[in-house]
C-alpha cells in the first residue's frame, strides 16, 4: 500500500461571531472578528504546502442557522484552491451544519464529497487503498448511536470512520452517543471525530481522535487550536502531528496583587503578565486574554470600584506591545481585602452596619423572600440562551436560585464599594 498523508479537521464554525467584542474596535478587535476565516485559510494553505492526499472535515463547518451567503462563497473559494491542487475534501455535516441554510443550498466544487444523511456512505480512494465511512446529521438532535450502522471495514484498505459525536466525554451535548469501545471494536484503522473542541487522542491503534476546533472563539477555548496531520504507511499510522491553524490564541492570565499597595503597581503587574504571555505562549499570534486579578491587597476596594478604568488601562498596556500583539477581552476581580469581614463588622458606621446586616441576611426570611420576588422574577424572564451563556458567579447563583451563595458573593463587593467611597 502506498504511503500518504491526510489532514483531519473539525468544528470550523466558519464566521461564527466571537464573544467579548461588543462595542470594541481597532485592529486587534477586527482581527478577532475575522479569526475563523483566517484560520480556515491557513488550514487550506497547510493542506497545499504539505501536499496531503485529502482533507477530512468532521462536522460543524458552519455555525447553525447562518444565512450570510458570503460565508458559503468564501468556503467554495477555498475549496477551489484545493481543487486546483488536486486535493479532495470529505465533508461530514454535524449538528450545526444540519441547521444551516448554506448547507442545504450551496453548490460546491467537484472535489468536495459530502457524506449522506439518510445512511452511512463510503468513499473509496482506490489508488491509495483508503475507504472513508461517514454519516452526516440530517437534523441537529441526533440521539441514536450511529456506529452500529456503519459498514464493516473494507478488506485490505486503510479504513477511516468519520463521525460527529461527544463519545461520552462530559461537558458536551451528547449527539450521536457512542462509547470508545464501539469505535475501537468496529475494525477501522482511524476514527476522525468532531464535536469536542479540545484536541484529544482517545486511543491509538486504532487511532480515535478529536482534532479540536480550528480557532478558539472565546476565553473557554484557550491554547493552540488546529488540525491533525496524519502519515500512513502500510496501513499503519506512522506519524501524527498537531498543526496549529489559529490566528488568535485565547488565554486566561492570573495576576497576583499580593502586597500591592497602589493602583500603579496593579497596572505594572498587568503589563508584566501580558509581556510574559506574549513571549511564552502566543507563538507570534494575537493573544486574546482575560486578566484575573487575585490575592489579598490593600487596593481591593479601589479595584472593585474602578472596573471600567482598569479595563481601559489593561487594553492600553496591550496596545503598547504593538498593533496585533495582544488584546484584553475582560478584567475580572478575584482579590480580597486586607481587612476581614469580622473586623469590618466591628465598625460603628454605615460600613459596619452593612457588614452586620449581610452576615445576618442568610437567616432573614423576609429578605430572602424579597430577593426571590425581585431577582427571581427578573431571572425567569431571561431568554434561555442568555442564562446558559452567563459566566459571572453572582449571576449564576441568582439564576440557580441559590440566594445564600448570592449573598455570600455579593457581600464583599458591597463592602468594598462603600470603603472605596471613603477614599
């Protein structure tokens, strides 16, 4: 059997709107907005430069019911580049593609082969001795295990199964559920999976692989993102390489403020953290980051009351590194005051009175009922998609109806706001 190489990618989410950009402008913010296109352009360039025999896209090329046909035309143009290089593409539709109007209506170049939605389909590459088996999603919510319906392996061929599934990994919608044993026991040589956005090799020989998504889209998708370059010889995977394709790299940067006694020190430490992260983790890409300020510090109260100014200062520090070097999505506070709550409660002023009231709040039935009536009603009116996307711990507690935790978390904030007003 001839030796050959192929690229395995998934979860492109082409032109998906990246989060954290509302109201932001400038070169860096625009780069973040265009990141999924640039990453896909880079994937195609890698395929051409590496002279791969074919490219697999294991689902979620698009991003739901996306109606902008410029997205589809961009994809078609990229497929044209591969067509000119004689590189075929084997495309499987995942849950997001099943919702897409583009998926249903766009004509694609002849080198793009789409797995059918009614039953598993096999494409054979006789000159390479390869058989690819896949079953596209017909609708978003595929709840059946599709693996038993995939055909048996083709004798004498390198068999590749293409599937969009969580494969039992937690934290993901359980579409097309299956177990690792289902895949390993199928008799295929390689499983090209999609749906899980973190690159993961679940098994070797046979290889069962999630390449992760091509481009991180928010701060929960940190680190390098890309595709897998696989080299096969004599029906064996002999080399397996992660190929970064991302153009924006997300990171969470913890910044310790322990011992900081002035706001100037805060900005200096943020700047140092940005410089270190750019030097050590971005590999020349735009670093999009969330800064987390932490530790016990005398300036805790000032930090709590200066959120917008802190974000502006952090972004200015990022811009000071260059036009497309770093971009700050958000600054969050996880600091603590040097004064403990018990000491605050001893004060004979409004701050002490507030602290004592907050300490007693958990056992105040009337207050808890008022919170339930006011905050609970507001939360119930929030759209489902808003509630599921919220990251703030205080808001999460409100949504969950966990008012004890809500009071515990909001108490330091209220105290800090009053203390800051004394300055």
